[in-house]
C-alpha cells in the first residue's frame, strides 16, 4: 500500500486556493485540482477525494505531487497542451 500523501497549507495558501475555487475565469480542471488540495489538507485521503470528486486516484496523487514540487504553478496545464488553432 502506498504511503499516505498529506499536504499542509498555510493560511495564505488556503485563502488563495479558496479564491481560485470560487473565481469564474478559472478553468474547471484547475478548480478540481484546487478542491482536491484543500480536501487533502483537511485530512481526507486520496481514495476519499477521488470518490468525492469522481476522478482517478492517480490524478489526485499527481496533483498533490505537483503542488509539493511546483506550488501554484503546478495547477495549470503545461504550455502547448490541447488543440492548436
């Protein structure tokens, strides 16, 4: 069984993430990542978060690892992703 991933958020980080989750101009995928981070910081496990948000556990773990390594920059898609105009 993999080790439990747990993040800790400062008050400023939590406030920023809360604002992102409520903002209208933020893509849906970013909002889901933000919610996953806040739920994990509140004590929910990866399986609980994936069940609640209806996303794969791998996606939750990847989000948590990106947060640990890149912070806020890890929430958005990498440049060059998606269809080209």
